[in-house]
């Protein structure tokens, strides 16, 4: 499966999509319109090792809700991501068995290379 979870209103996500130039075989999902489902989130967690790795601590709501002041469990990370798309690191790029999370230059470059193969 080839799928990209992204935020359409995010200029960084738009730039990354343009760089990736995904083909028609890639499913694009705007997480603001359709948040990630529990099964998909569980699958990603299995591939990367933890829900925390999928969670964005840069989200404005992270501090607004005081989550930075408490110790979150894996169940907490999962619950918040399922409730509110803003807690998902983005984009999530899935290319068959490879998963790329976030927008760092190294992650984006690795994702681009994987789509060239």
C-alpha cells in the first residue's frame, strides 16, 4: 500500500507532496477532513514502535491542554491522536513496508528516494 496522510492547509505538507510527486497509485488522505482511523494508527505504531513516535508535541493544543506538564502513556497518545488530527505528526508517508513520519529534510529525502525505486 502506498498512502500519505497529510494536512491540506499546511504549506509544508503541500511542498512535500509536490516534491514527492506521488503517482495515481498513492492514496492521499487529508487528516483534517478524515482523521486517521484506529486500525491505521495501530498499524503505524507496529511499524515505528510507539504511539509517542507518531505524536506531535509541537501541536498548539499540546501546551494549551497542559499535556506538556503531565506524563502521557501510550494509551494517552493514541487517544489524543484519534480525537484530534492536530496531534498527528505529519505527513505520514507509507510506501509498501516503509514508513516516513514528519517533515525533517532527512525524512523527506528518504521518502522521495523510496518512491523513485
